[in-house]
C-alpha cells in the first residue's frame, strides 16, 4: 500500500503529471506545436527520462536474489578425502558456472564446507 501510494502519487501525479503538464505547456503554448504532435513529443521526452527512473524503481522489486545451484549425487567419491557416499558440488552461483564441467568434482558434506570457504575466499558468492 505504501509503495502503491509512492508510485501513484509520487511517480505519476508529481513527476509525470507535473513534468508532463509543464512539457505540454512548453511545447504546445510556447513553441506553438499542435496539441497531438506536442503530446507525442512530450511523451517521448518523458519516456526517455522515466526509463531511467522506472528502472531504478523496479530494480528494487525485481532484483532476484542469486541462487546457488547444487548437484547432489549418490555413491560418488569425495574429491578431497576419497569417501564414497553422497557427494555435493556447486554447479552455478552468481559468479561461478560449472554447468558444463567435463570432470565434475563432488565432495562429502564435511569437505563441502571447506570447499565453500575456499570459494568464498576467491570471491565467489556461495
Ligand atoms: Zn570428503
């Protein structure tokens, strides 16, 4: 409700409404451009401006938190300690992509934590 209020009154009435009215006045009354072409020009100019404003507004709503994608396999050998069992590996993270790794390395749940620490030290967000 609060964001609705900000969007409707702040974004449309205040910004678009006033900016659009002023622009229409400038184009139509001052520059004597006919109403319809003036209106279209008005919208075109504002669209260019609000493209950046709306992008900033919606970035907050639609920014998807990055997801770390794991592959879990049964009966695989841990790449570190050699234990056979359930193995884990990070396939994809924000700045990490091993989707097409020809030799995937799996790790047991203990070694997984150590590997995660190592990845984090390398600046990978997992
Ligand atoms: Zn292990």
